[in-house]
């Protein structure tokens, strides 16, 4: 995929296992994590990976956001896809594995005007486009082994876990 988004020289911030509910979906696992992030919290996470300076090169000043992240892990534990359904800057990632140890973290901003709520859109993508998206992220073998029945069952669980999520926009509309 060319022309859309930005490719970062660092992986997305690792998920926090203590805050992530893992839901098996056949050959993939969907992690559901509620996140509150700032540039400082992200820099701290990347510091643990030895990538703080690389992260800070592309980090937007004063960035802060919150929302649910859907992490799509392969059977090897690699996070191939991530949907960051955030209040301020919703986006998603294709995270290609590389053989040379570099990172190919392709981040694409989400257009909520054209596509509506990102969480609903992401769940629909998982139901209808997961093999294609995994292939784009370098997970060809995994894409070929997707069990749509297992994915559908997992998505039902993800939807149940996230149905009470209130975003900052929800609060603004209710006021």
C-alpha cells in the first residue's frame, strides 16, 4: 500500500498485558485494551525498548488521546494489525514483520466523516476484510488459515466488551 499514512521507524507501542483482554479467534488472537496515552507515556514505553530517540523523531508535540485498541496477533505473537479507536486521532496500523530487524509500522489515519465510528468500522473490517488486511501486513500464511466462524464468534465477544465504551465525543453530545 502506498500513498496513505506514514511508515514509522518504530513498532506501535506494545500493549499492556495487564490491561488487555485476549480473545482467541482461530489462528489469530484479538486483544482488547482501553488506553490513555500521552507523548510522555509513549516515550517511556519506547525507552524500555531502547527506541525512545527514534520514537521522539516522529512524535507529535503535546499528543494525548484515549480509547480502545484492538490488537490482532498471529500465532507467532506478532501484532500484525492494530485499530486505535481513539477520541481525537483515530487510526490503524499494518505492522509488517521484517527479516532484518527493522520496523515497518504503517499508520493510517481514520476518516470518521466518511467512515463513521472507527470501532464499528474496525469490527466490520475484521468480519469482512481480515485476510486481505493480514496479507497487506505480511501475514500471508495466517490469512490463508482464517476461520471466519471463529473470527465472528470472537468479534461478538469484542463487541460485548466494548459496548459500554464512552468517548469524549459521546460526553460532548450528551452535554
